[in-house]
């Protein structure tokens, strides 16, 4: 489901760059950074008061990262202002978040994760560790329908996906 940015809600009154005295929010995400719930959260905060947003990808060096290219335009449109893109390659995402929280003067951290059963960040208790830094934390996890966006093109129902058969126990597959 794509974020609904063309709704009838009034635009934020501070389109363009947020004022210098705007509150600062750090959005921490990777593969979930352009999901509808993250975009809606940015839109909600931007409507409350002038806000400067930064998007931190704390573990981008592990792969060729496309996240900023995809997410920044959506988040900027939701925010009504420029969103700063930050990329780190720290071994532990907490180290990257801590660095930016300590240096950036953020009033809130929004952490967007994969679902609980697959999220390494939740297994490492990243939200609690970040909250211990003294900055309020909001955690966003995607709805079940989000997983379908990672399925191959044309497959919308995970149960309908034709997965390779596993060999029955006690049998061997030919290696050809």
C-alpha cells in the first residue's frame, strides 16, 4: 500500500525549510523507511509543529543501499521540508544512533523496524537502548500487508507463492 500523500488534509504551513528553532526528530530505519506508517508519522509530526527531520540508515554499508534514494522524496513530501539523509556503517546500529543523538540535539527518535519475528533491531533491544540515552523513542513496525512488498513481482499472497520443495527427510537431491 503506497502512502496517501494526496489527501484532503491541509498542507503544513511551513513548506520549504523548517525554521531554525524547529524541533528535531531522528528517524532510524532501513528497509522500512518508505513504508506508509513511517510516512504518516512524519506527516503527523510535521502538522503538530515545525519539525526538522533526519533519516538515519545505521547499517547501510552491509549492502548497496537504495534506501535514501527511495525514502527521502516521500519523507520530504510528508514533512513539507527537506529531510537530511544520514548513512552510517557501524557494526551495531545502536552505535550509529547514539552518535547522532548525542551530537544532534534531537527531541525524539522514531525507530522503524521489520516485524518482531524477523527484526534484528528488536532482538538487540535497540529501542530500549536508545531510550536509555534520555530521548523519547517511538517504535513503528509494519503491518502484516507490508511483507507482501518484498515478494517477487506478481505475487501478492504469501501462501500462494510456489516455493521450492524441500527434500523429504532421508532423501538426497542430485547436485547437477
